[in-house]
C-alpha cells in the first residue's frame, strides 16, 4: 500500500517535492492557494482546503512562502490542523 502524503503548497519547491514523492510511489493529495497550480501538476488528488488535504494523509509536508502563508494554511476552520488526526507534519 502506498504512503499517503498531503503536500501543501505547490509552487516551485512544493511541485518539485510532489513530483519526487509521486515518482517514489506515494499517494498524493495536493493543496495550493491557487488550485490551478496544484491541478496543473497532474499528480494525485487536489483538495479544496488544507483540512481536506490532511484528513486522510499519513504525512503532511508543506512548502509555503512565509509566516502569513503558514498561519493561513495551518490555522482556522479549514486549516491543516483542523484536519489533523495524528499525522506527522513536516
């Protein structure tokens, strides 16, 4: 069974990370503030929110642009922490 990984942020570094993980056989769920960016990768499933992306993942990896992006992605009712249930966040 493939390792389930959520990738939050699919910009330059996040997309490279996602490609590498997909190449290694990981089952990916992607999220980006700009959904088209995540969709354009053509890897895994694209989630509507960080909470949705993390909900069924074993690991959550993020590549975000700074403190505001991190706060916006992790906190709040649809943030990654709202979907967390014991995953390892990287």
